[in-house]
C-alpha cells in the first residue's frame, strides 16, 4: 500500500485540488491512503478563532465567516450549487458553532484541539467530494476512529498498540482512502492533535501500521533542499538522504519533514519520498536506508525567534546535576522546547522555542531561585557537514551570541538586525 500526504499548500485553492485529482489519476488510485492537512493557512486561522474565543468573543462571528467564505469560495469553482458537499460542510460549521456555544471548559489546550480539527475535517470532505465528482471513487474516513492517543492535548502521544490494531483491521487496503492528518482522539472520544505540522507524522503512523511500501509527501518545492529556500538564495536538491541524516535534520528544525515522522519509517525501512506537486514527473528526494547524503554538501537549518536564556545560581555555586535537573523539570512543565544547551561551571545557557507562550511563567518561577537573563528574538542556525566557508557565511549575518560545535554539526545563535 502507498501512503500519500498532501499538506496545506497542496490544497490551498481550487486549482490545487484539481491538481491532486490529476496526480492520483497518474499515480494510481488503488491500494492508496491519502492523508490531507487543512487548506492553506487554515490551521493558523483556526488558532486565531481559539484566541478570539477567549479574548475578544465579539469578533468571533467575523473570524468564523472568513473561514467559511474561504472554503466556500473554493467550493464554488469545484461544485454545482446543489451538490451534497454544501450540506456536509454546513453540518461541520454547525458542529463547530455548537461546540463554541456549549463549551464551558477553560482548559485552553483541550478547547484548541476541539476547534482546530475542523480545518482537516473540512479539507478532506471537500477533496473527497471533488474526487467522487470527477469519477475517482474513494473512501473518506474520520481518522479519530483510527489513531488513538493519550489526553495530552496539542501534543498527544500515540497509543501504538491500539492504533495498530484498529488500522490493520479497519483500513480497506484495496481502496483509495482519504483521511485527515494531524488530528486523532483519546479514549473518551475527544479530539486530540499530534503537534503543529503533524500530518506528516499521521502518514508515518499509517505507513508503519500497514507495512506500506512507501510514503510520499507532496510539496511545493522539488524535494528536500539543503536549506530553506525562503531564507537562503542558492539551494540544492538533496536526492538521497539516509534515515539517520534526515532524523538529524528534522531534529535540528528542518521544517520540511516533521521530526516524529521518520522513526516509525526507519524501523520498518519504509522509504519516504518528498516530491513536487507542481512537477510530479520529477523523482524529488528519497529518504531511505543507504547513502547518508547525495550530493554530500553542507545543509543549513534555521530556527527563528528563539529565546536565549542564561541561568546561574544566586550564590555563585556551580551549576551541577541537582539544579540542572530541577531546571529541566521546569522546562518540561512549561512545555519549552530546548534546541541548544551549553553549560560552564557557573552558568547554564539554553536556546528555547516559546511554542506555547509559557516563557514568562517559567521565568517568574525560576527567578526566585536563580539569576536568570534572557534575550528574545534570536535565531538559531545549524549547519550539518559544515566547513570554514559556510560558518563564515552565517556568522556575518549578525552578532554571534553562542556557538557549539560537534564533528558534523555547528550551531550558532545569532542576533540579527
Ligand atoms: N530544507 C528544505 N527543503 C525544502 N523546503 C523547505 C526546506 N526548509 C523549509 N522549506 C520550506 O517548506 C515549504 C513546504 O513546507 P510547508 O509549507 O510546511 O508545506 P505543507 O504545509 O504543504 O506540507 C517549502 O515551500 C519551503 O519554503
Ligand atoms: N494543518 C496542521 C497540520 C499539518 O501538518 O499541516 P501542513 O501539512 O500544512 O504543514 C498544521 O498546519 O499544523
């Protein structure tokens, strides 16, 4: 069985959806499972709905209208006025409205997941209906009945045993299956999510459980490049990457592949292909067992808008196991994602992502016990397979605040203007 994943960019408008139908017709529609993300930037729009719900509820109808209009504009091009999809989509907006009106929970992350899931539910319904309309038979299903997780809303952990059982028993391998990325459900049937950009991971979960022959992620770029083309001018396509190398790149923040996606694939040696939906004839990138990197060139990864924190003890004592373990417990409690660590005898430096806006609370708790300084808005550059020239190229971009070098990797924290 083949697993395809189409991300937001590949379902961002009516033309993109027509393109998916063309790709499926060329690639074949049997023994295939297609995982689809929310359209375009709709997950961001739903995040805005969540914030508005809590802070400026008078603006909520307006935000919801914008989302509805976006989807209906796309539908206008793809369907006739009386097509059933309009009822399906209205029911979904009705369910969302019902939740917003009835919810009494103040648990932000729980509420977030119950709202955010509509992006994927809408996109998959629309793509599935369009495929059916154009004669491509398909089987839409609600992934929340297949992927089961714990109740760690917004970053749920998969219950592999249960999920594996359900998927192997329930997925009809003969058909073209269409389902949602990123969302799942816990054992009380509440919606959970796998972390932002988690649809790649969904594809990996299905591939693992179904022993798929391959996973293909369709992108608006040729494949995995040696640097983010939005940040670097000259980029080169990587034709082959080993699992180990791809895991390293994803870990350091190469956003083109979600970091959790690769391990399940590596375990079963399922190749991951990253191909262009704009140029589907090209081979793109293959991540598989084998050669580390082809071509073997330096690769650049940048994580923007990080916080560089420096912590030392108030009494100038050494930063050792007991206070470091305490700090890590707090980082975990406040869901701060650590991207770089460096310690000296009396101070401990960290570069973190303030993913869930919990840095202030972390800071306030720690400042009672430690001297803690921080700098917002720094960028973390990682160069895999670096050389002198590439390090010089990066460091000339701004003031270098911290550097860490290992055999294959250099990481540099920069304050850019
Ligand atoms: N190393 C890289 N190789 C290719 N694309 C990259 C890389 N790093 C960042 N990108 C960016 O990732 C984008 C595709 O990812 P994304 O927008 O998340 O796609 P989707 O949401 O459709 O899955 C590309 O348009 C490109 O700008
Ligand atoms: N829609 C979700 C999940 C996802 O993976 O999206 P994309 O494939 O567009 O990155 C998000 O934006 O986080």
